[in-house]
């Protein structure tokens, strides 16, 4: 953390906390790193050198999203309510300026209730965060098919402060030919470009 030049940053995101698979609330991912070694505390001290910087915490990531716990959370209004209430407590307790949702990705595994549930969660978090002035953001897929299946773009756009488009991995080692990982423009019909995303 000491090597981060906060003077050139407006926002920095601490990645990641995870979703507890039993209680469906935010949970420290690695207590030894995050708490015992003081990495969250060190992260929040970045404000000492730049009081205006906004420090968010990210929930999820690829590995944490590979279980059905997010779908279970999104499909249950009572679980979402408990999650939102706990998120407010969690962010208050540690002193973050907001939350970045990084569920990769709603409906990716074919759970059709994810799209509406993700929209509801975003709207519920927005309502709970407004009195605190906290930021609510999301990291979302740059794939057109994943976006179409998993996100109600107009609804979540209205409730999020910004959306981070993960265009850095449109192409990669899972393919049989080499391509730029985030092509700006492509051939007609190529949906794996930054321009299409």
C-alpha cells in the first residue's frame, strides 16, 4: 500500500471481500492478510496523503463468483435485505467510501433469476447508500451476450455511480488463435471488441 501514489488517483478499490456462503453477507476474504497484517487499515491510510481520494471495497471476483451463492442471494428478497443491512454496517465499520460489485457474472451459469435479482440488489443498495453519500459501482462483462443475458443495463445504470467495463479480457489463452486482448475495432460482426462493448 505504501507504494501507491494516491496523489494521482481519484478512486482506488480494495479487492476483494467475498460473499459468505452460509449467511450471504460480505465477509473478509483472508483475515490474516486483510486484518492481522493490517492491509485494510493500510489501504484506508492512503487518505492521509490524499484526503480527497475515494476508497471502495470490491465484493466478488472470478473465483468467488464460481459458486451458486450469488444466485441464491439474488433470488431471495430476505437474503438481499440482510445483505444490504450488513453491507451498510461493514462499510461503516471499516470506513470505506463505497462498494464495487464484481459478481462475474449474473446469469452466466444459466440462472435466469440473476438478472432481475442483480437489478434489485443494485437498487436496494443505492437506496441504503444514499443517506451516507457512498459510491456504488460495478465491474461488468464486456461480452455482448453476457451483458444481454445478465444485466438490465438501463436500470442498473440509473442506480450505479459508474460501471467498470472489463474489456481487458475479450480475448485470451482460452482461444485457438492470437488476438489483441482488447481490440478497439474488429471485423464486421465481431462482437468481442471494445467498440461493441
